C-alpha cells in the first residue's frame, strides 16, 4: 500500500467511536492549554478520554487533579493510566484505590517505559508488578473495571518476535483486559496483518487503532525510529519542505490522518483512539473530516456551578 484512499460517506461519522488521550500538564500555562483542548473536544462526545501517568508516579498529583476536574466539570468519561514502573505493589494498589475513590471506572494498564526513556532495558521494581498482565489482575481484584491495554502492530521493541509479543497480549486478556489500544502506526496493512495474527492466537477483544496526528513530522519521525514504528516513504514526501510552514503542515497532517482513518473504516474498523498531545486543532479537524460533528452539552448542576 503506497497511500490511503479517501472516500468519505455522509453518514459515516455516526458509526465511528473515538477516544482521546491527554497527558497531565507540568505548569499552569500547560494546564490552561490542556483545558482549552478538553473543552474543544468534549462536544465530539468521545467514548472516553484517558490521562497518562508518569513513571514511578512522577505525575501522580497532576494526573489525579486532571482526572478529578474532568469528572467534576465535564460529561466526559475519564480513564486513568496505570504503570508498573518504579513503584511497589503496595504503592500501585494505593493509587488504584485513590482513583477508584474518585469514581474512575476505566483504566489503561501499561507496563510502562523506564524513567530513563524508550529503548532502555526494563527492570521490574522490587516487590512491584512485573508487567501489564499482573497489573490488569491487580485492577480486576479491586473491581470489575473496564481495562484497556497496549498492543503493537510492529511488535514491542523489546520483544524478540511476534509470538512473544502476542503471548503477552493474551496474558493481559486472560487477566481481564477489555480492549487493546495500539501503538501509533502509519501503514494500515501492518495493522491489518497484526489483527489477523491476534485473531489466529484466539484473542478476540477489540484492537483499537491508536492514531497520532502529526504536529511536527521531524519529531514524530525521530520518535518512530526509537520505538520501531515504520514511516512510509510516501508519508515523508507529504511533509517534505514544510519544516518552516506550520499552516500547510497542519493541513497536510489533518488530511493524512483522516485518510488513514477512512481507509481503516473501509476495512471494517469503527473505534479509534487519538493521541492528542494536549492539542485540539488537528484532532478536531480530523474528526470533522471523517463526519463527526459537535453535539450540544447538557451540564449537570454541580458541573455548571464548578
């Protein structure tokens, strides 16, 4: 496949379910931008929104504050990320209890990357959960949460082969995972082949494509190289010469992502997870292009007073 085909049908937006991922802000300015993003995307009625969680709880307070505000001031369903990195089982269990006490019923359970970054060897924390499968089990022992886990169409960088990678996914499903959300990818054929492998392994939970709107092609290309994501030549050509032309870059990025989603829709996919990078512009434009329109929001009395 050299590139995607775009053939939007007028009613397709009613059949597509989307979710959005945010990360906790590190400053008051970033918090204001995040909330502008949440406010802009809320009328699109996503299935849920997720908030990431730093290694060893490095963003624990900000993550909790962000989730609490989403729960109290919007009609959105919030999913909290959980990781195993740099924390004991007792510490992780405490965080699970904290989120559950806030009313969180959805989680994204991840092993997590080492604090030193992607590509470094992972070492389980002493007396910690060793992997995401154990973390899913810990969540399920607390309550019957809705739990999303990760999946890798081009396999996890640390996995020696697809068989090992898919075996780990199966262990997460056996522990109670509800769905898998993929690492971002740009070649839909690779995703489709991965789903076929997963189904042959007897795994039948939804494999939701993770879509990354490209805000900066250079940065995305560098990160893709570190995490093993293939960047097709045709995609690089689309962004060639746009390093100092942010307006055209944004237009191309929205078109590329919309084309990718619509090609996947043609293949029978209806659920999509967008990595927003706390910016609403591209995610909103992509949703508009695929037929998703804002809906009126009815605020509860408590939210209106917040």
